[in-house]
C-alpha cells in the first residue's frame, strides 16, 4: 500500500492545530497604539464633559435666581431650560447604558457580580473587539432606539432655536445648523446598491473596535452637554439679563469638539454667560481681535494647544469691563481602521471581503489602493480584494478626500497573502434522511448507507473561510478474493456503475480505499487529497 494511505499521525494533527491557532492570531491586527490612542481621546472627552456639566449647573443656579426674582417674565424660559436639561439627561443616560451594555458583552461581566456603577470605559479589557458593538447596535436594535432618541432630541432643541415671538426669542440659524450637524443620523448612499442605503447604526458600529465605539458614543454625550449649555444660554439671553440681578458674569469658550484631527479645523464659540444684545463685545483671542463669536484655528501639528484672551463689554456709562477666558484643545492623529472580514488574512486567487473606515469620515470620502492584487472593487459597504502572489505582502493604503482638494493618505496597513489550505475528502451519503459525511478515521460505515452514497466530495475542515471545492476524479481500490488490488477510476465526483457494483458485493468487515482524490478550488488550483480508508459494517 502506498504512503498516501497512511492515517495522519498525532504529531501532524498537532501541527495542523498550531497552524489554525497561528492564523487566528493574525486576526489581531488592530495595533495596541491605535487602541490606546482611542483611550486617550476618551479620557479627554470625559474631562470636557465634566467641565461643561459644571458650567451648566452654575447657569441653572443663576437662572433659578432670576426666576425667583421675576417668575412671570423668566418662568416660560426657565421651564423650557429645565425641560431641555431633562431631555439631555435622558439621552445622555441612554447612551451611557448602551456603553455599559457593550462593555459587559465584550468583557463577559455578570450584572449579578459587577454592578453598573463599576462598569466603565477605563476598565474595558477587550478594546479590540469588532463584533459586540455591531451586534448590540444592529441585531439587538439598540442602535435604532438610540437614533430615534437622538432625532427627537435634535428636533426638540432645534425647534427652540427657531425662536418664539411671544417670548421674545429670536431665531438662531447658527445654533440650528450646529444641532443638525452634531446629531446627523441620516442614512448613507450605498454606491453598490443605491436603492439600499447604509443606515446610521451600521455606519457607526460595523467593523468598529469596542474602544472606538465607546469614543464615538462619548462624542455624542459631549454634543448633548454642549447643546444643553447653548440652549440654556440662549434662553437666558432672551430674558434680557440686564433687567434682573446678575451676581456673576463669566467668559466662556464652547468648542464644537475639544478633539480634532490633524488637517481639520478647530472651532469654538467665545461668549459671555450673560450679555446685553444691544452691545457688541470686543473679543481678543491669543492677541488677535476676532470678528463675531466664532474662533477658528488651523490644526497642522499634533498635541495640546491653549487659547486665552479677553471679552471687553461696554457699559451704559461708557466704561469698558474686560472678562478673561482660557481653554485648550487636543489635536490627534486621524487613524484608518482596515480589517479583513475573514481572519485578517488574505488568500490568493479568491475574493476576500474587506472593510475600510476612518472614524468620523463618511465612506464615500475614502479611496483605497493596494499592492500585489489582481482585483480591488467596492462592494456594498466594503471592498473585495483578490491578492495575486502567495508570500508577497499586500499593502492597503487609505486616502481621505479633504476639502479644497487637500487629501490625506494614511500609513499603509500590511497583510500577509497565503494560499488556500487543502480540503478534506469525504463520502457524501444520507443518514435518517439528512445529508451526512464519512471521512474514514477508522470508523465503520454501514453498508446500507454506503450503497446509497452518491460519491466523493471535498471541503475545508474546521476553517473560518468559505471556499467551495469540486472533486474532478478519484480511484477506488478493493482487494479481490485472490488478495489482489483492483482499481476502478471515476473522472468526476460520482461513483461509477462498476464502483457501485463492487460496493454492493462487499461483505461485513471488508475494507477499501478512496485514493488520489483530485479537488479543484476557487483559486483555480487542483489539489491531491489524502486517502479515505473505508471499513464496511
């Protein structure tokens, strides 16, 4: 008997298992530096939120004092402010509960053992988990519920900013635009299938590491607190603060975001907590007088940056009172996230689904290029890549289309290109009416089932990739009554009539071999598969 008929040794089985483990390790392709970067951003956002919450509480104390002094005039505005705070807290807490839910799923935390107040982003262990955020947001419906709440909150606050003649509230177009921009949950056009748009929740959470999902959700929490602050100030200004006692006037910096990426723009609103709408203050930032209340600065370098200055407010007697302010913002490196949908390993000669995303950047503003490929095409919300040569690295480059033609290309991500692993041959038959597979391995094969078998097929054994193989031929070897080997050949995957006759003639305890099984894979290569030793029962 030839060497190809020998069963796989324990050592060979161990090597095969080690190969699978090694392949799985390659899937851990999101770098630790990137994950730690999101952790730093998360911490910065939390500090900014705490700061704005303190400001908002002080504003409401002042508002309450004004209401106490003049409930008839201030009451309608004050009640609206309280309703905004109530809605803000509800949306903020809903986002927080979703974050807790994702963290619990990622780290396997039991609610009976770990209470909610102990579940924090800072303690998240599985920062690189790519599945749980999408599962909770899309399959469990949390994303749709959150989107509905965000839309309701945006509609309510934008309606307040539309103004109210009866309450002497003037429409603020800039605030409305900011609200709509910060809480935009619109669907995204699917370039592959325009009739089936990409939903906000899919865009937010698909192929997103858990720590990145936490950061994006915290950005929404920051937007809630900033909107809450702007609405409270907006309602306060409508009560004409100069007509009632104000014991403190403070200069404030309200940024659209305290974290920006290099190449983008930092934007902040410089205002007083109480102002006279008939007098326009003079605002100086870092030694430069600005026009209006919006301060903008280019962000070409990484790091933390401070802004400081004064707001000079003229009084009725002609004197000018300066109010000092200071703030800071962080410029970070934008990061592209590239992940292969099938174990982060590309296989030569077949379609490999791939997802490409940059947090905060719409998919339609991304372009992708690669080396060592036969094909790279967009498909649905991702891409399909067909690598060329085995053993040659595949470098994926992502470019973000910026404003005014200023594009930004990220550092390439490198993937290994491997050949498809060989499949395992099996005899296809039916057991209790259901499809079954016989792979030998010393197990007896009932003759009744064997007679009904259709032929020989092949598949990848315990693999995390999908690849269809077609058997194009095999040999059946049987020992006749004289002790000689007799061979019958099939030139496809089915048993021939002669092979079926040999099977029907076999008695219990007899053996035969299915050898030289040739299977053609989706990569176009034909492989010779190990022998199946059949023991007839």
